[in-house]
């Protein structure tokens, strides 16, 4: 199972992940996120990021041309869509970027998971539903409603060390963590180390 550390904003965050080598990191370009990063800052951080770690750009209902520009600037390796993007939007984005795409689903019920698996996105990401937030809730949803999925998926939403074994058993391709590796709202080196070491055991 792989791991993504999301919401990096500082040079020291890059130092932490370079030391412990997760599979993915996330730069959040959603203007209402407290972990928002600018294109310019993300470009600086990407130059310091280990080549073995893939950078994911996280967007919410963004203008498709904005995403294309960030992709073409070699700031991100994958695109994560965390809003209400349609299949038509995803198809168009794939055409103009050729980037692997992760489509986030804010899970409400089992049927929604079944329908979402038909997306043309390359990966799914299952997160907790909150009508007022596009992710970043730090809350875990009921994983028991996850049935057999015919597409690789990430699990997000308040995941801690105690959840790794269950995530692996569910067949998750990766876990996506942010708030659980923070202390006082910023990334914590020891928590990053512990969650990555925990995943590597399985």
C-alpha cells in the first residue's frame, strides 16, 4: 500500500518527506483551504522534492486552463479533482494534459461508491462527506460500505496509525493523510515518520 502526505506548504515539509520518502505529496491549489499554496511557491518546493516522490495538485472546481498551466510548468505529476467535476470535464482535462487523474468522492452511501467506479479518471479517492467542505474534514467515514472496486483507490479522512491495517484489508491502493500528521496546524516530522513506517510494515 502506498501513502500520500497532503497539504505541504513549507520548505521544511519537503525536508521531512524527502527524509521518509512517501509515494506522493499534495499541493493544494483550492483558494478556501487553509493549506493553500500558490503556483509560484509550489514550483519552488517542487524543485527541492526528491524525484522518487510524485507531486499531486489538488483542485476544486477550477478553471481547466489554470490546471493545464500548472501541469505544463512541471509543478505536479498527477491531478486530483476534489470538487463537482463532471466526466466531460475529466475527459477534456485528460486530453489537454495527458496527466494521471485522481477523482475524489465525498462518500455518502454505498450506491455512490458503485457509480463513481465507472469514472474515466485513473484513480478514485474516497473522503468523508461534509456539505460545507470539499475535503479536509479530518473525519473518517464508514469504510464498511466500501464494496469491491474495479479501480485503484485512495482512502482519506482522519486516517491514523490505527487505521492502516483495515485500509490494507479493504484493498486500498493508498492512504491520504494531512491533519493526522500535523501538530498545531503544521506538518510534524515525527508523525510523518510514524505513519510512513506504519504503512511500510504492510
